[in-house]
């Protein structure tokens, strides 16, 4: 694990990228990139690095570098990840115009959208989808686990240009009917995720959807599902 800092013009702050390379990393090979919002959670609770080691060792995924980006606090997270958040558009620009060029300079990457993925759980999954819909030529892959879905998200799908170029892996738990959100309310995540799934199914695109049986809105289930998500999205270029 290595850490790099980026001074973001769009966000007017310095953010840390936590980067995990495969154990067999070599500059002689090219790599896909997976940028994970809620980055510390993906490493600590999702065991993303362990999944990476296991799947690379078994040749279940192609060469992929993980990049985790975390938030300062729950207010900062909501502002950056929520589809109607004050900084959501600026955060997406930070990913596209600052993080991607930085990583392309740092590693031997493919320099094309279909080799870059955004991953996230809950609000972070929403941010992954919304950013890819806006910038499909930069991010051609999405992993969203139990994303928050509101009207803004549902309206973005039919309006998105270039959506056919995006591969999406989408899961929701069958018990996610009363999820406690960070603003203190309780929301039904299952119904709007099913509505989102129908919108995406209607598009001619690479789309994988799973409802996790008896699963709630917790890392216990997202961790278990992460291996399948990586295998589904990081097939050889």
C-alpha cells in the first residue's frame, strides 16, 4: 500500500490516494484501475486488498490496481457523494481531470475508459454511477453496491449519452427496505434500486444485477459480494 496526495483545484483541498498494486506488479505490463470511494472502508471492511491478492493469484481477474479515496466526515461524504450534494459535480471533475491523469502518469495504464472503474457502496455507489454517466469516455466500468437512488438518479439514466459504453455491476439486498441514512431518516433502498435496475436493463449495455438474498445494508454482505463484483468487471481487456 502506498499513499499519494493530490492538491485539488476543483475541491480546494488536499486528498489522499491509497494505492494497492498486485503483488506481481511489473512496469512491463498494463493495468486496469479501480477507484473506490469510501476507500478506507473498502480496504478495512471490504478486504479489497485481500480479494485482489486472491483473484490475481488465481488469474480470475486481469491486472488491476486499486485506488481508495476516503472522506473527512459524514457531512463531507454527503456533500461529495449525494446526487444533489453541493460538491458532487466538483468531486466528479476532481476524479476525471485530476485523479485519472495523475494515475495515468504514475502507472502503465491503458488510457481508455473501458479500463477504468469506479466502485462504491451506498452513496459512494451513487457517485460512481453519476460520474460514469456524465463521463463515459473516462470511466467505462461501475461497481455499485446498494446505491442510494432518488429522482435525480432515475432521471440521469435516460438522459445519459454514451451509456452503452459503460459496464455496470449492481447489487441490492432483499432486506434493504428500512435503511438508516446519515441524515437520521429511514429509507426504502430496495424499491428504488429495482426501479433503477429496470431503467438500466432497458439500455443496450453490459449490465449485471443481483438481489442478495436476506442481505441488509452492511459491509458483511458487501464484503462477501466484492469478489464476484471484481470478477464480473475486471475481465481481460
